[in-house]
């Protein structure tokens, strides 16, 4: 078992060979942070053929709104990066 924040388990941490599951207990503020979390486990060199990503959302809390905000940010960033209007 390995426990760490997005910042601590980010760039330079080479743990991808043995990871089998990641559990997101909070919602990051930046879309890149969510991508970094998934990229930590979905990576060439992982010895496990199947991996799982769990994201927890608590009913009746700010979580759903936070994920929606994160999605909107990603759409905006993608639109700027590709010079295309959102579909």
C-alpha cells in the first residue's frame, strides 16, 4: 500500500510497475492533476494487465459541483489548445 498526495506522488516518483488501483479521495483543482493521478497507474511498464481507478463522491456535498467545474475547465483548455469550439 502506498499513500500520497498528488504533489508528493507526482513527477519523479517511479512506482508505476506494481500499482493495481488508485483511489481518489478528493477532487483536484486543476485538470492536469487528475490526469497526473491516472497517468501514474496507466503507464507502460506496469506489471499488472488490469488496473482500477476509484473516484469517490459524497452525496449532498460540494463534490459533484467540483467535478463539474473541473470538466468545464478541461473543455475550455482543450478548446484553446486545439483552436476548436466545443461540440
